[in-house]
């Protein structure tokens, strides 16, 4: 019985590590990073740090928090950056491109 518990724990740890590696791979591919305008590129402050992206991605389970889509995902500022929103985990969420475009620069 003890041996089975050890094996189960090892399997769970492997799965967790695989999930973390997959999340990092996706983030590294830049498909989910905010798209920056020319002005935003001059000021890197709008860029969401990778550790924030990773935590938000895990929290939101890699899907749009509005409609559940897993396609064309983007990081969204709940309070827009243009209105003083920050790049913190509390102010960032995952939205699909469709839901994010509906929001525009509105809060929430």
C-alpha cells in the first residue's frame, strides 16, 4: 500500500511538472503576449511580465474567462492600462480576441 502511494505521488508530480512546462512553452511562443503598439513599445511599462502571465494563465485555466474559448487568447487589463490599470495578477485576465475586442477600453 505504501509503495502505491509513493507511485501515485510521483505520477502527480510528473503531471504537474508537465503542465508547468506546457504553460511556459505556450508563453515562450508569444502567442498569448499582449500586442504592443509603436508607442507602447517605446514604453515597456505596458508589457505584462512573464511571471504575471504564467500565474494568470494558470488561474484562468488557459481559456477565455468570458466564453470559455481556447482559441486566439490574449491577456487583458481589467482596468485598462490607458485608464491607470496595472500589470498585476489581480488586474490581468485571459480573454479570447472576440471578447477582448468587444470590451475595447472599457473597465471590466
